[in-house]
C-alpha cells in the first residue's frame, strides 16, 4: 500500500467541493457592502442602492426598453453576480423613455434583488 494513497482521495474530494461551490451561488461578494432587507415575494433587496441602465438610437420603444434593461442587468451582474441581475426580481423600478419614429432611448433604474435565502 502506498503511504500517500490518501492524497488522491483528498484531491478528488477537494475538486468536487471546488466545482460545487460556484453552482450554489453566483455572487462576487460585493453585495455585502450594501444594507439588505427581505421583501415581499421571497426576495432580498438592497435597501437604498440603485443601479441604472440606458439605451439610445433604438428603432422602437419596446427595443429601447429591452436594451436599457439589458444594460442594467449586465452591469449588475458584473458588480454583484448573476444572482442579483434579474430585472424581474428588482424593486423600486422606474423606466423613462423618449423618442419618436425610429429613434428611441430609455433610462431604467431599480434596486437589485435576489431570490430570498
């Protein structure tokens, strides 16, 4: 029997744990710097920290809204992780658009939320 046979088992166990941890949550760790509260709908939201997104030059108002929401979600994902980047879960949302014809732009803002824990 090899004196270091346990090393192989320990490395295998460490690999399983390392792979499982990212699957549990996709957070950057920065969310902890903001006050958070549980809200209706089984979600946890930042108390007073908002994220913004914007768009311009879109062919329709619908496309401008979608682009602004994507901007909001992309930055929220970058800063806090995808757990926080769901517009559908966000709280205190505002959407303001302007334009006419085939040139629309929108600004959105909301407090990021994640499913409650």
